[in-house]
């Protein structure tokens, strides 16, 4: 198996954290029909859970992370990530004029796109996808 070929790394932990955060976000979406208060709490928890992994990614980029042949993919992931974090902050800090369905739907699309691109970056970084 792939993970048996190298030691567990912070990038692996980051992926695990992001996966759990995304699952919690999906739970928040599901529960909104039953309780908007629980929806808000779970979504806020998902956002806060993702932040340490985001800090690790910023650290990796500051240390010079590049992906030969895939730098545009990494750039798109970073751009979507920045937009996702910015809009997430608006929701977590209760900026009510932004807390309407169309912006929350946009946040879901941004987070999903960022998450899927992040998985792709991870796969490229560790050789699961080659140029």
C-alpha cells in the first residue's frame, strides 16, 4: 500500500483533518432542515477544524512547495482556498448580510472545489498521479 512506503507526515494529517472537516460540513448541510442552530454550530466547528490544516498548507507554501507540471493546479487550489476561507470567515463571524442561501451555496461549491483540488494536489505531491 502507498502509505506503507513512507512515514506518516504532517501532509497526511492535514488531509485527514480536511476530510473530517468536510464531512462535518456535509453533516451541517443535512441537519439544517431539522435545526438551524445545530446547522450553524456544526458548520462553525467544521470551519474551525479545518484551520490548523490551512496553516500547515501556508507553511508548506512559504517553504517553497511547488509541483512541476502542476503549478497551475496548485495556484487554482490556493485561489479557491483563499476565497473559501474569506467567505467562511464571513459566516463564522456572523456577518448577517452575507448569511443568505445563495452565498452559503457558493461557500459549499468553493469548499468542495478546494477540497477536491487539495486531494488532487496531495496525489500529485506523493506520486499517485504523474505528469
